[in-house]
C-alpha cells in the first residue's frame, strides 16, 4: 500500500501559480521551487511594513543542499535567476554560489499588496527534510540556551479551550473582513496560521515538536507568533483562563539598564557643552556586563538628567512625560553644567492624564524620534556642528541629554548600513531575554509548580498565581535593576 501523502502549506504570490504548477486542488507540483520561493515570500510579508521587505534574505548553502540535494543550484537557483523570478546578491559563499536572495521587485510589491495565497506540497521526502531541519535546529538551540528546554517542556502541557479558540478565530476573521485593513490578506493568513499552529502544539509529543526557537535575543514559538487574543484560550487544569502580566514601558526599562551599565563602567563619558565620547564597540562591551546587579537609581552615581529619566520610566509614565507637549515645557530650562554632577534627584509624579490613543501616539513618536532614529543628521553635521533633525528631538535632548547621546552614539557605531537602530534594538532584546528567560524562572520556581508562558515582555500565568508571580517579578527586578518597574 503506498504511503499516505501529507500536506505542507506554503504561501506564494498568485502570479507564480502557473510557474510552480499549482493545480486545481492547490498543490504546487514543482515542489522544490515552490518551497524556496515560499521562504522569500515569507520574508516579505513578515516585513511588509518595513524597508527590510526589499532586502535580500540570507540562506545558507548547507540548508539548500539538505533540502534540495547538492544539485540545488542547477535544479532550483539558476533557473529562477535566469527567468528573472529572483535576484541573488553579488557576494559569494563557498563554491561560488550566492548566499542571499530576494524575489524581484514586482513580486515583492505583489506580496505587499496582499496578492498571495496558500498552496501546498505533498512530496514526503521534502516535507520530512523540512521537519528534520526544524527539529535539528531546536536540538542545537536547547544545547546552547538552557532555558529553551524548560519552556518547550511547559508547552507540551499547554491546555487550550478549543471552543473558545474557535470563537476567537471566527471573531477575528469577521473583524478583518469588516474593517478597513490595509493588508487584509496578510491578517487573514496570520489568523489561519495562528489557529492551526496552536492546535498542532497541543498535539506535540516531545520537546522538538514544541517548535521553540531563539533568534536575535528573543524566544519564538506558536503561542508567541499567534494573534494576541488567541492566547486567552489558554486554560489551566481546571479550565480556568490564564492572565497576562506585562512589564510597562519595557523597552525604556531595559534602556535604563544598559545606559546605567555603560555609565557605571565609564564606557561613555560626558562633558558639558560637548558631545559625549564612548568606547569603541560600545554595545559589544555592554553585553557581558548585563548579568551585573546594578541600581539604576543609586544616589551619587549618575547624571541628574538620567536619574530623572529613570524615575519617569520606573515610577511614572515616560511616554506621558516625554510627549511633545510635556517635553517642550521641560526643555524650556535648558540642560546646564550641573546635570553632569552626580547626585540625587527628586521628580514630581506626572498627572497620568495621557491615555488611550493619545498615549499610543506619544509612545510611537518616542520610538520613532528617539529610539528608532538613525541620527544621520546628528552624526554627520557639517564642520562638526550639532544638528538636530526635529524640534521634538531637540527638546528631548535638552531634557534627557544622557539618553539622547547614548542613542546617538549607538547609531553612530552601528554596523548596519541601512538600519542604524538595529544594534540597539537587539541589545535591548538580549537584556529582555536575560531577565525573562534566564533570571526570572529561578524566582518563579519558589511558587508551587505551574506552567507559564513568556511572550517577549509578558507572562501568561494561571489566574490563581497572579499575585505570587507579580511579587516574584518585583523581587527579581530589584536584584537586576535596583528598583522594581511596574508589572501589571
């Protein structure tokens, strides 16, 4: 009796259906080509709102050989290049083969415009190779990152109320279809994939089936990748829903930590009236120091403007404090020389009147102008003159000069040609991972055993353990930051 064929689902631009031989049932008969093109399609739609969608994706020759045999170049790559379907980079790996690829510009824009759909392949040999590669990758990561095994084990005991998940899925699909979604197809596909992968996770048989992976300082698995509301279908053994506990202003919290480390070890120094100076490879020098217990509000150690920033982040609402209207008032008294004298700083708590959409807009502007700024104008001004790219950034610099200069220097030293904020973003992700995945589990182990799930800067825990988990987070935060931010 012939072996039953399984299905492995892919997403492809609709204009490529004929090219890969998609039949009436949705099967792509040119399965190797379809799989390779699906990798490039995935790269585009997960970055569809970013310039990165147009960048080439690195794909190793080892992976391609394993998937498509050693003749992968002749069978897959060269025909796609010759037909103008893909573009390869100008650099070469061992064997003079390209090492990164992208769809052509027309196909990239087709994906961005939601003109792609799901197809499938049934070749058992390739499907088995794909699954083996995924499992092998997870196995290697478990050996390298001790916390992955524990988190994969907890995922094996994931309980889902499937009736609730089905209702959430139907509600999301209805909302997408009725709303003015710019990328409706992407949203629908993400909903379908999220539901399918959560259900598959409940049927996992061993650690490698949990599909946990660590990338760029963050842990990913189906519960992380799905639409947020789907996580409300997670229940405990008594069928009671889990609750979310998140860290408020998390990226700003971890920014305080890394700046405090840099200041404490004099990796960055300030002199009134001049731009700050920093050690070469500032971020690389900070990373090995992240384990250090440090008090970000320690008296007599940090410049006063930095202490004020930390107070706003940990004890108040930094996004309200640094909103354009409020920061312009703070900047009316410009930073003076006394800022560089270390000492105590008492900050009056904000009114906390910025809520809802207004707070969201202030937060987005904070990240756009401060955190994700490339600082091109500030770092490349003519004749060394200080140049500020926006009024908002100038007001922020006058109020929180230490933070401004740290972000500027990280952009200046960045090795990323097109995205100068990426190195700092990765540093903060690593710091977040260290706290939530490496340090916090030890504190949680003192509570009676239970399953919990980390999603970036949040925890999903049984309702009955909520208060105990918040207390554990606060205790561990005091060790790591010297003061507890807000877990809610």
